[in-house]
C-alpha cells in the first residue's frame, strides 16, 4: 500500500470583524473580511446585519462576521 503524503495538522480559527458599505450587503461583507486581515479565509459566518435608513431607503449597510481560517499546528518538540 502506498504511503500517504504527510499533511500538516491544522485547526480552524475564527476572528470577528465588522464592515460597512454604501453599495450593498455583499460589499459590506467583503469590507469586513478585508478588515479582519486574514490572509486565506476559508469561510464567513454572518452574525449581524443592520442598515441606516435615509430618505425612504437603505443608505449604509453594516455587518458583523466571523471569518474562519486554518492555522497550521507546530510539531511537538521531541525529548
């Protein structure tokens, strides 16, 4: 049986961030992910959405998200 390539052990971490946009909910989510400064996000959970109301329409979109990313675990030191 062929040996499997060794994969580094990793864990998924979450960080919370907020973002805003005058254009759309999608743009607010993208702004929040960028604000989190996560290099390689693997997922986004939207935990809160709200908007400002002006002149009978939505004028500014706000979101709070949790951005998921993988963190590689360091190998345990051998004694």
